[in-house]
C-alpha cells in the first residue's frame, strides 16, 4: 500500500511540475489535484474490494489528468484487455 502511495505522489508531482512549467493557471492545477485525489481513492477502494486494478505511475497520471473518464480508461484497459498499466 505504501509503495502505491509513493508512486502516486511522484506521478502527481511530475504532472504538477509539467503544468507549472507550461504556465497554466492555478485553477487547472487545483483541478488536477482534485482529479488525482479522487482517482487515487477510487483506485484504492477498487483494489481493496477485490477488483485487480494496478495503482502505478501510469494509471495515476491517466486518472490524474482525465479524472473519472481516465478511471474508466484504466479499468477498460486493465479488465477488458488484460493489459498491465
């Protein structure tokens, strides 16, 4: 559990750094943080409930940037196509 939290935090930091360098507004940064936190919580809850979803830097970036649609993408790739993200 702790390695997934560290991986998620590093992925979020990378996304935030990229957005900061590109000069995006604070509103977008807050949106990414909120999406990332919601996505991480949902990914973790799904993992605890027994649905095998990988919580790693790729899934964290996808869910962090896209929010709920990103979560659906990760679930489809993970469960539908048996891809390891």
